C-alpha cells in the first residue's frame, strides 16, 4: 500500500460546482489526518461526503494540473481493451494482449483507485458516526451513501484482483473497515467468501438507508444499491444467488423510476444525464476536457464481428476525416469533429449504472437458473431493439438452443452495449466458460490472466500473497 498510503483519500475542502451535481472537490495532497473535528454539522458532512464521491469519480489533477474526473482511466478503456473490443495501435499493448506483470502502472492505478475509495469511505464513516448535531434521517442516509461507495470499491478490487468466481478461495482482497494509518496499513488478504459477506452487508445497509432518488443523479440512490447487489450476486453465483438477481432486477425494472430510452444513442448524444435510463453518473469538473482528449480508441475485428447489420455501426465508431489521423475511431460519446474542436457538452459524461444492465442481468439469471426462456429472450430482445440490433443479432437469439447458448448472446449484448463505459463488458465476458471466452478473445491464453496480479508497490510494502500465475 505504499502508493495508496501516499495518495490516500484526503477529501478535505469542498466548494460548489455548477451543473447536474452541484458539488466540487479540492483534493489536497499528502497523508492528512481526518480523525479530528472535520465533520461537525450537516454542511461539513456533505462537503466531506462529496469528497468521497470524487474519489469514486477518480478525481485528480491531469497532466496540465487541472482537476479532472478520470473515470475513463479505470472503467472505460481498460476493461474494454481486456474484453478485446477496442485498442490503440499507437500505444502500449500490455492490457489487450495480457502481457502485463505486477509492475505495470495500469494495474497499480486500478489497485490504488479501489483502496483510495474504500479508505475515503471509511474515514467519512468514522468521523460522522460520533456527530450528534445532524438530523437522524440525514445522518442515516449519509452513512448509507458511504457504505454504498465502500461496497463499490471493494467489489472492484474483488473482481480485478481476487478469485471472485470461487467463494472458497483464499485469494480474496485486503478488507478494511477503518481509516488507514501507518500503524494499520499492513493487513493480510481475506478469503473470497469474507469479501462477499462484507460487500453484501454494506449493500443491504445502503438499500435500507438510501432514498429512491437522491438530490442529483450523481449521488447514489436505493436502486443503485440494488443493481450493484444484483451484479455482485451474479458474479458470485452461489446457491440461491440467481434467484436473488432475478428478484432484484424485476424490482428495479418494475418499481424503479427509470425507463429505457427508445434509442441508446440518445443517451450519449442528446440527453445525457437527463435521460430516464441513467441511474448513476459522474459529474466532470467545470472546464474539464480530460476525457475528450483521450478519444483515440479504435474498434477491433472482434467488435466489428459482434455488430454486423446493427444500427450501432453507424455511430458507435466512425472513420476520422482528419488526414493526420485517418482511422476508424470509437465515437460513442461524440461525433468526430474538426482537428481542434470545441469539447462537446455531453462528451465528458461518464455513466456508472444504466437500467439496461438490470434487463440483461435478469435475462442471464433466468437462462442459467432454468427459468422461463421466453421471459429471458424478451428481456434481451427489448434491450437489443432499443440499441438498434439488426436481423443477424436478433436471429442469433432465436437460434440459441441451450441456456449456455442464450447466456452467450446475453454476454455479447453486454459487450456491445457497455463498450467503453463502466466495465460491465469485461465482467460479463468472464462469466462464460474459459473455452468460450477464448473464442471471443483469443488473446486470453491463461485462465490466471482473467484476474490481475497484486501490484509490485503493494508487495513491497505489505507482505500479502500474490495471485497464482504471476
């Protein structure tokens, strides 16, 4: 935790931010102590909680020292590279070819992200808990938000660095429920089962304590916690988990305030955070252009094979007319413009949860649990029709004769729908049998590479066991 301890969640002073999420974080460097009187009333509590949300958004200075939300670094291009659907021919190939080792900087960044978020949430919980000047319902909601954020950070660490598909495995994560100090930084890895128990306990508290809708779509609500719980249970896959996934997803779809957009494209090009499909989002800083300057990813042949007569091939990627960069590029968030364009307003948006995921999780859980195939097909085809799937993709669903074949079509839709967005594409791919995973992405030749190694910086500072195969 050498790097994590230095960069740890020091979420001190917060001001106002115009826009959809009216909060703004100033992140101070150093390992400041937040065990004092930082929180003493509702206003200071909200400022610090907003700081935790900006850890969630991966906020830090960019290379020009401008504060930026770098969600894209962790959740957009890394998982889609590993899923085998995007690449950057002019950049490092370690992630898409799985030639990384524990010292690779991207791996350290993902590890640091997770532990910084967990530590920030722990600091908030510790310092808010003894405060008696807040109305009880306000305090309960704030603590529920922090529990949700901690569960999110722990789940990401579990899915990237632990043998999360095997609850009996000893290769779990370093579970932390207290703010890290120099005296408490060294802890062993938990087992996978203990990690799931902790994450699900946090999510149950979040579900009970969060409102149906928060003050903005950039702050967590109860439906977000239910969707994250469904995602966690789907990836654990223990006895009874699939039934819970179905129940949670049905509840979100039937009783939540969210609805699918008629066209997925409208979310990214015209509606943004006003879309009724968006369940949780990340608010960029005013004047930020970090994500816009990183629009250079290109579709792989694998992605092109997943989208044949699909309407998404008309806007999800486009050939750049710039003579200095005449490539086919991912244009999910904005069309290609002139060589030095003004940043399009919606191009910086980042989407954490969309209602589409609930449909696909329910469909997959029904298929794998032996439920009503017709219901699973309807859920999948509903998503596909709103996304613009063509005859070829829809026919593949009809031709999927077994539960395993139907799951494959559901996973393919996850890869199409959530490319370069929130990591759901990579997570869904890994739920398939390894032989099928290799068919979709031949670069994955070793089952151990489905999870990342514990980074070198952690091994040097904390004597934890390394993952198998590294």
